[in-house]
């Protein structure tokens, strides 16, 4: 009996995943994860900065940054997901901390493994200056 319940649960999960995957199909291909707004620098302080952007699917929230635009050696991230907006997109917010005052930083955001897409979206490189 216990095996039947587990098998039934497993089959339900497989069917749910297949249904989600099928909804993401467009002419036989997955819709790629994409950034729909941003990224934007929402706030800077002497030693931190807040970056936000939106995507069309929930996914990881990663900001790569550094003082050289060709070497973004630091990374800040938040848990997978994103806050659902009223228009259906997902807002991602990441704070970068322990920055140097009065310093120009360069950054790039990444949202990976969008739900049902298996794809990721990368932004252009942006910049900001701490106070």
C-alpha cells in the first residue's frame, strides 16, 4: 500500500512537471528566460548598493561585480525565485555589501534556470559609484 501511494505521488509530480514544461513550449522550443526590465541601481551608500531587475520567469538572482568591467570577480546573490509583480513578471533584488566608499563599480546581473525553461538571462554591464 505504501509503495502504491509513493508511486502515485511520483507519477503526479512527473505529470505536473510535464504539464509545466508543455506550457513553456512555443513551436517546439522552450521560451528563453529573459530580462523584462532593468537592471537598475536603486540605491547606493558608502559601502553598499541595491540592484533590481525583472524577468518573465522566476529564477536565480545573481549580481557579478568589480572595479574592472572586464573582471567582475565578486558575486552577490539571493535565493531562487523573485517577487511576483502585478504584471506577472518577477522582480529580483540583490544588495552588494562591504564595498569601498567613493569607488566606481561595474556589474552584470544573471537570472538562471527559469522555471520550466532551463535557460538563463544575462544583462549588459552597468556601473555605479558609492558615496
